[in-house]
């Protein structure tokens, strides 16, 4: 049997694995800066301004509040089904803070927090989960790809973009690609990892290991003891990070992005986290999720520990918290109003964006689709 041990990642060092094939052992580095209680490993604290730290915290709180509002709207039949991000805010927000607007954000569907930090309007979530394609775009979002529902497919897009950057000699930017633990069992994921490594392209894979792929537990998904070790096969740096620690997720992504921009190729980051709510609104986790597991992870909440850290630093207090909560509530209500006032839904908008230019085959399909819609409405 292969046995591995996780060692705390050396500050500033490149994550490297140690492999002893004769002994069949290996070591993967692990990174945690803020523990579950919000205690800081001061040696590893990233050099972030109070403004950035507050922005990170505010965005995580906002994402959770948006999740909560979306869930209520869905239960009232005012919005379609959507995936929740509660519990996983740090896993996308930390990496998003490490990115510049020139970097590409290639996501799956559980990175609401990271998308909000990237500047996506709150309304976008309401739009996209109600069938408006427009919810995938926003001013300044040219390098933020639409959400990918097809598990793992976005990893190929990410590597393709990174390859194009390499060919063009673009050295001041890189790609961050978000995937789930379940995606690591898809062929697309492995093809992407392989070509990222063969071509040494500037891409950072951020895997949110939330322990579940819908109702399939992580241990039935893969026999590997960590997901980070999958990087070894592709000879790329791989690191396991506390995915509920926004500082560690920021730091690991920042170091990986620095290497990517310096031409040092791809990195794989496993963020160990947990989905505190249902997979999507059409799922009932109480049918498969052990209640003691959920309870244990509720005690590792990324928001609670970050708030304690800000308070201990003396840059956050109850008054600021109360004011922020009022502001956030108002921002979300404004977004709901703007969304519900929209009446110009065009069912064939997706056809506009397949190639970005008019293609006869796509236009034929659009006509066929509209024809069927008309027939359906006449039948009704
Ligand atoms: C190629 C493909 N197969 C199956 C599905 C159905 N599906 C939607 S989400 C999901 C689980 C994904 O798990 P994971 O990658 O761990 O991401 P998480 O949902 O936990 O964030 C599956 C199987 C899909 N969307 N795409
Ligand atoms: Mg998962």
C-alpha cells in the first residue's frame, strides 16, 4: 500500500513531492495559515492590506447571503434550480484575490464567491439560474468564462487558453481553473493535466475537494488518499491546502500564479473544504450525508475564522459588521428587484454565443428551435 504524509508547506518554497518508489511512500505539502479557531501562523501570513482583507471577508459574507436569498427565491418558484456555495466561499475567494484582471477565471458552477470578488454583479446569479444567458457576462468580465455545468470540460478550455498565451508570448497573465473533486475522475481533467504539463503552460488548477460529487462520497470517487497527489503523475507541483482558510488559498494560488507567469508551468492545488448545503436545490443531502460529518464541518466555517482573525488584527468590530450586514441586504434586494423587472427574455440567446459570428448551421438550429417553441405554444 502507498502511504503518504502531509507536511506543512515551507514558507515561500515551491511545493515539491518526495517519492520513494522502493518504499512506496511519498509526501505532499499541506498549507494552513488560519486554523479552525482563527489562530494565525504569523510566519506564513500573506502581506495583504487591511482593505484587501476586508474585501475578502465582505465578499465571502455577501456570497453566503446571496446563496440564502437565491434559495428562498427558488423555494418560492421565482428562480430555477441552482448550486449552493455555502461553506466553500474561501476556496474560490482566496484564489480570486490572488488574480489580476488580466488573469483568466475559468470556473465550474460553485465559485459564486470568487466571481463576486472578480466584480461580477450580484444580479448575474439571478439571471443565469433563470435561463438568461446574459448572466454570464459583465463589464470587465472578458476574462471570466461562463460557468461550466459539464464536469471537467472547463479544464480543457483553461489549458487551451493558457497554451494560446504561451504561443502569443503573454507573460503577465495566467489562467486559474476551478474544478471539483468529482471532476478529477473525468477524462477531460486528465487530458488537461497532461497537456498543461507537456506544454508547461501558465495554468493553476484549483480543486475544491468538498468531499462529495452529488451523493457520491470522495472515498468512492477515488482510491487516492489526497487529490493533490494526482499532480505527481504529471510531474507538476501539487499542494493540499485547507480550503476553508482564505489566507492559505490566497497564498497557494499567489505562489502558483507567480510561477506560471515566470514560465515555470502549471500547479495543482487541492483545497480541502465541505459543501454545507445541498448539491443543488433539487438535492436532499439528508438522504446520504452523515449528520456528524456535517456538524464537524460546520465547526470549520471559513467565515467565522476569518472574522476572528480580522478582529484579532484590530481592523474589524461589531459596529462594522452590523453596518456591512445592512448594506449587503440592501444590495441583494436591489439585485432581486432589477432581476424581476426584466421582461425581455429571448429564448434563443444561447445561439448568439456559440461562435460569436453567424454560422449557417447554428442559424438552422436556431430556426428549428424557435419553430418547436411556436408549435408547443400553439399545442398548449
Ligand atoms: C460530464 C458530466 N457528467 C455528469 C454531470 C452531472 N453532475 C452534475 S454535478 C456532478 C457532481 C460533480 O462533483 P464535483 O466535481 O465534486 O463538484 P461539486 O458539485 O461537488 O462542486 C455531476 C456528476 C455533469 N454535469 N457533467
Ligand atoms: Mg465535490
